[in-house]
C-alpha cells in the first residue's frame, strides 16, 4: 500500500515508518504540520523545522505546512488539505501515524482518512509502553528528549539521549511519579537523531538552548546538521 506518514521527527512517527516498511508498505511522502502552540492536541510542537534534514536522510519527499488555527477543527481542516495534496501528487492509499493509546487522535485521523476514502495504518496501537520503549532502543533508534511536562522529569532530561541505562532511570521515575513511560500523554516529546532509516547518517545538534517554565521545559534547537556514521 502507498502511504503518507504523519511525521514529527519524534520516536513514534519515525518508528511507525520503520514498521510500515517492514510490513511491505511503501511510504511515499511525509506530512509535517507546524502548530502555533505547544498546546496543540494533534501535532508535535518543538523543533519541527529539523524534519527537513531527517526526510532527506530517509530519502522521502516532505510536505510541511503551518497549522495557523488553534482549535481542533482548524487543525483537522489544515491536515485534511495536506492529505488531499498528498493524494493528488503521490496517489496515496492511506496514512500511517504513530498513535499508541490516544483515542482522541486516532478518531481524528480516522475521520480525515474516511472522508478522503483512504485507509489508516497504526502499527503502534495498544503497544505495551515498557516493551515498546525497550524495542526502540534494541532496534537502534537513538532519540533525545526535546520537551518535558511531567512531575519527575526535570531540566536534566532535556537533550538527554535515551539508551538502555537512561531508560532504566525513566522506568523508575515513571513508577514513582505515575507518568506514561512512552510519553503518550504528553509527558515529553522526542527527536530521533539516529536510526536504521537514515541511510548511515545521524543528526548532530550543534547549537541549542533550554527554555524552562515552572514544571515544563523545551530544548530549542537553533542549529543542526546530518553527519555520516
């Protein structure tokens, strides 16, 4: 099946592309929406400008659109227009997205696809959060945390690379503070810096700063580049 991937550069949207390809699907384009606010209910917020480097590393065409509206209806309308454009150019037959347990997002994306007569593919749906996180690291997905918004996740986690050692610490914190270790509830957001999809390249963050407000913070990346590995 020819698919477009809803892509943020984070672990879930990147890993679902990996799983879609392993299942025999063809991911022919990526769709990235740039929301106005970090309170967006549908879209990933931090550092979305970096997806152009990641798309190039994966050798997949990229659509990027600014989500001007702030309401759910506005965001859905703008995503729907991007899907229609992808259908016209690439004749896509479906959308793949990295939803794990958010029924709200799943229904929103399903409705958009049904309205356009195409399928949805959700390879991460209902995955066990702990097993999923360890599977990511086992399959050589390296990612950093770019946003935190949960008790137990402090300033030191911003920009931290997640490996088996840091994952053990995350698991301990998730048990203590009660947040979802896969971050499906918005506890944190991530950026994949290296994975098997990147064709022997990795993202190197060369300049960044941290913005912190009370119990939440964002890693603001101002410079980055792809380097060979």
